[in-house]
């Protein structure tokens, strides 16, 4: 089971296809930097981005003190890219966590766990001398919400849940509104499951309106609302604002 000391008030996503952005990320101060191999990387660039990220992580003598955790968002288990993502990066130095998109069932986490055990046995959770890789699951569908109990019990590496509101809305054919009322059930279920299974992180939905004074106010309101529901972090926030707002809200 993951330890409760993990702190992820903000997850900042950085496209692994951009060496410039990955280098820049090392100068930031954040609980979590997640290098993305999924949505921000086109199929034609998957292989190049994966190798570039491996070299980026290997080139670091140490993780910057200003960054709590370095993670990678792999491609979904249902795609032909996930296995290569895992076998290439599971043993990469300085990698702390793997973010798994589109987790629909326990079998998705079981697959990732089994690959880690074979590809990076030194990061195996049962080894008392190891520093196990942590898994963070993106909950994006009605099926996933209905299957939260088995998902939370599927892997000893699981360290958090993230609510992906836009994909969830697409799955249910609903429209996101400023009140977020349409997501109340799913958000409550995710927070409750994370607490019931003693997972350190329950990460709330991304804020889609953050520009200008009105956007900043909206971001603050969403963060406060998420905290009141039990979330202790927020995902994919704009770098300019998140580094200042999130640590204040999720203390």
C-alpha cells in the first residue's frame, strides 16, 4: 500500500515530445511533474517521445529538490503503445510514478503491475529494500466509477485516483457546466474510494477556465469546492497559476 506521506497538490503535465518543455520543467517547483506520452503526442511521434523521455530521465544526476515527484503518463493499456511505454521506462532512473489513463477495470492495473514486476524487478513493491513505482489511475468512464472497489484493490502499487471529467462527460453524453453538478456522483465516489482504500491522492478534475481575473477566480472556487469534497489535488493546471494557488488551497 502506498504511504500517506505522498503529496500531490498539483499535477503539471509536460509533453514528452518536446525536449524544450521537459528541460524547462526541471526549473519549476511542483509536487508532481508528469511527462505525457498520451494525448499530447501524435501516434507518429510516440516512439521518438518515449526514447526522448528515457534519455531525459537518465541524464539527471538527481531529481531537482523543488520537484516532489517525476511521473509519466503512458498510453492506455488498450492501445498498442502501452507495453513499449512500460518496458522502456519502468526501470528508468528518477521515475517515481506512472499515470495510467482510461483505467476501466482492475485488469488494466493488473497488466501494468505484472509488466513492472518483469521489466523492473528492482522496483517491485514486495522488496523491502526497493523504492516501488507508484501507480496513479485516471478514472474516465461510467464503467470505471462502477468498478472502483476492484480497481482500488487491484495493485499494491496504486497510490491515487484522478477524475478525468472531459472523457467522463463524453462517455455519458453530458455537457460540463460551471456548477459541476453533473459530476457530483462520480467525484464523490472517487474521493470515497480513495479514502476507503487508504490511497494518498484523490485528484480532482482539470479547470478549463483560468485566464484573466474571472478565470483565476473560477480556478480558486473549483479548488475550494474540490477540497470541501475531500480531494487533495488538482490535475493539468496551467503552470503560471497552479504553482501559486494549489499549495494554498490543499494544505
